[in-house]
């Protein structure tokens, strides 16, 4: 009898612990508040950007809208500077980061990541004066200036790959690539989706696009540590939209079709 009572006590304790975990879950808080707060930095084309009317649109925004709809709650977008976006999550300014964030070991020490929802690699946009360049190695020499955005994996890749060239960082992608267009820099290193779209627009005929991926970078949704219920929901959400056609629909809209460019240019 004593053993049975002890067993029942253990089972009851486990159920109580599980319930307390759910009570503290961000997902539970989202449902109670009827609002999903998403941190993102508008400016990472075509993941998140502002249209001509100042509204935030993009691939990540469509995913966030679908996420909120499936939760049955309202969506609140929280525009946040990139260098403070993880701090914003950790101090409860938002519930999740959906902003083209690359999963890295360093970031993973501060936040938890969902399964990857997108794969990107760093690529180069090169000034046309370097028409003979075939590889990033051809640019790794003194006197060459490489630009990228501050605090991104583009900067990490630049400092790893270019040991002899000069690395210059900027607060935005547009400012960094503009240096190359204005002949003040030799090449711009950044995510392939951004570079592909830039070449379809402002860079067409003006820059050289080296399409070879220089890195392997999975993008993930970032949430606070210690929240298995929320993480479980997110990974199930990803599996669902990737198998029911929703993900493909969003991908085609933002990466295979350029009609949306009229809304931002």
C-alpha cells in the first residue's frame, strides 16, 4: 500500500510539474493575451521590408500572419534594430523573432531555435572593374575593400574568408552595397536571396554576381530558452505548412515572382 501511495504521489507531482511548465509557456501567454508579438527588422528584402505606404510586408510577415491565424490570435509586428533584437526577445518586448535569423552556436547560447525554415548562403556582388574575378579568393588581397552589414553572418563570413582585404561594415544592407555601386568598395558579401533580388533591380548590368554559396546558413525562429511547449508547436507548424502547400505558395510569391517589387520601389 505504501508503495502504491508513493507511486501515485510521484505521478501527481509529474503532472503538477507539467502543468506549471505550461502555465509559464510563452504559447500559453500568447493565447491568454490574444496576441502574437513578432520582433523583426524591416529591411531584409524580401523577408521583411516596408512598402511605399510604410507597411511591413515580406516572406517572414506572411509566415507570421499564418502562424497567428493558426493560433487564433491577433498579430503584432514589433520593428526592432538588429543589434538589439535578441535583447528585445529576452526582455519580453516580443514573443518570437521571425527575421531571417541564421542559427549559430553563439546565438543559440542566448535563445532557442526552431527547426530551420529556410536555407541561405553568403554570396558576393562584385564591382564590374573586377571582371576577371572567379572566386572570393581572387579578392583576398591588400587594397581590396569588402563591405557587409554590421552584426550579421555576412560580417562573420567576411572576417573569416578575407584575411588580407579591408572589411567595412554598415548599419544597413543598402548602404553597404551602395559603396560598391559608387566605386568606393570592391565587393559586397551578403545572403544570396538579397543579392539575387538586388541584381534583378538596381544591380542589373552594374555589378557581377558570384552565385557560389560561401557558407551554409539555416534560418530559424528564435524564442526564449526553457519553453518546450512553444518549440514543439513551432516545429509542428513548420512541418504542416511545408506539406500542405502553404510554404511553397509563400516562397513562389516572394522569391520566384517579382510583382511585389512595384510595392516597394
